[in-house]
């Protein structure tokens, strides 16, 4: 497949899959022989690449998603999600099956995720010609840290297209995350596992090509490093009760990239991210729903007052 020039604004690479959601009475969950789950146990399409793709599309950006997906019921859920949300999808065959996870969600919205790492092979790769074509057909590439995206980084670097990535709960030391951190122009990560967020953020800039680094900190807001200056971005009050934090970081990234691709300065991009992340916390984990452009802009205007 050769992508048509200007076919999309953003290519999202990797991170397609299905989560099984289980609402539990508390986290950590004490050992017991069994629990009765009155709220049901539900599977829905939506892992990190899916959530970023849906978030970008909801904000009006033409979005294409590339990943390896199985010919299985889970893959059918992923394909259906993209059709319903107007996201282009190139699904390469994955004999090991579509990526799966089980998310245990507590009453306060916190989650514990169990990832099935058996649904990939060490030799999995994205075809280089296809990857180059899809990257050059857009304005930006967002790279998830799921396998086999690390092997795609040198190919993407050669296209000259700007890159972003999300390191999630990186501790600043795990070597798996480092190539992503150093290859991207925009780096997102969670501050949850960082003893010194500013030190890690500045090290990413010093050693890599990042122009902007954002470390999200949940209810404490986010840290923004841009043009050498570290700024604290306040959290935005959620527009409804918090029910689940799943997808909040992906929503933040999608809204930040929307701001960047529409010419906004980094601080306003981060405010967009805070609004979208707060909105995501009000959406039950059983749904893959993102904030729309009008609501995002209105929320950003309110938070600026």
C-alpha cells in the first residue's frame, strides 16, 4: 500500500487492542476465592493507540492508525471502533492475536492493568515502505511504546516528519523506553514513577531531539518543559464525577497535539491536554469516548479565567 500525499494529519503507530474491564470494590484487591461483579465484566476496543486516534479524530484531525492486529473477535472490535469513529486503519496480520489487557478499576477511578504479552513475536516488524509512505502522507507521527514500534524509529527518523511519543509510567531508567524518549520531538510521560520529574525531563531534552516534554501528574496537574523553562500546568476540574482514569494520559496527548498542529504555543497546548484529561476521567472505562473540539475550546477558555 502506498499512502496518498496529504491523506491525513496524524499517523498513530501501534497500541491497538482490547481491554476487559472489571470494576472491583477496592484496590489493591484483597485475596478471596471469588468476587461477585454486579457491574458486569466487559470487553471493549481501546488501548493507548486507539485512544489517541479516537481523541485526535474527535478534535477534527484526519487520523490514520497502523498496527498488527489478529484475525480474531478482538480484532473485529478494534476494526469496528475505527469505522465508527472515522479513523483510518491499516491492520497488518498478527498471527499471535490482537493485544489484550485486563483492567481492574477501583471505586475512585484508579486502575490496575494486566497486559497479555504473548500476543506478539520478537521478529514482528512494520514493512518499511508502507511505514515511510504513511508517515510522509501526514504532518505528524505519534509513536506508542508497544512492540514492534521501537524498530520503526530509525525509519521514521529518516522521513523528517515530526514525532511524538508517550513513555507512560517510565521510571527514567528502564532502557526499553530510552530510544522513544530520544527520538521524539514531543515527549509525554507520567510523573508517577519519577523521583525527580524535572531532572528526567531535562535529561530527555539534553540527550535527544525533544522540543517539548510534558510530565502529567494526575490531580496535581502537569509539568511542561519548553524552551528551557519548566512550567507547572494546573489540573482542570472535571466536568462531571470522576469514574475512571483509564485513557486520561492518551486524551491529554491527543489534545496537546491538536493544539500543536493548529499553531498554539506549548502552554496553551498543555491547557488543552488538561481539559481533555479531566474529561476522560468522567468517562466509564467500558466506553471509548473523547472530548469534542467545541467542548475542548470552551473548557480551555474557562480554565484560563
